C-alpha cells in the first residue's frame, strides 16, 4: 500500500512544474525549512507556502480518487 501511495505521489510530481517539484522535495524529503527553500530558489516564503498547500491538496485529491486516505 505504501509503495502504491508513493507511486501516486511520484506521478503527481511528474505533472507539475520543475520549481514545484523542487519545493516539494526540499520540504518533504530534504527536511528544509520554508525560509531556506525560499532563499535557495530565490522566491518569497509566501510562494513556497502557497505552492506546498496547492501540492498537498493535489496529492490528497489523487490519493482519494484512487481509494486511499490522506494523513490521519
């Protein structure tokens, strides 16, 4: 089940912009803080926050459509 969820998340990431992928990876896989991501990518912290919010919703929607729960 976890492998399938990971595949779904990977599929979602393959369909978003490169910068959005970078933000997602830096936050969730490299454990970087929002401030650090913004500095590294030369964008505002607000843009990082909004992008993460949008991507979480997109992942949640895709998991739900395929019958998986998201989060708790």
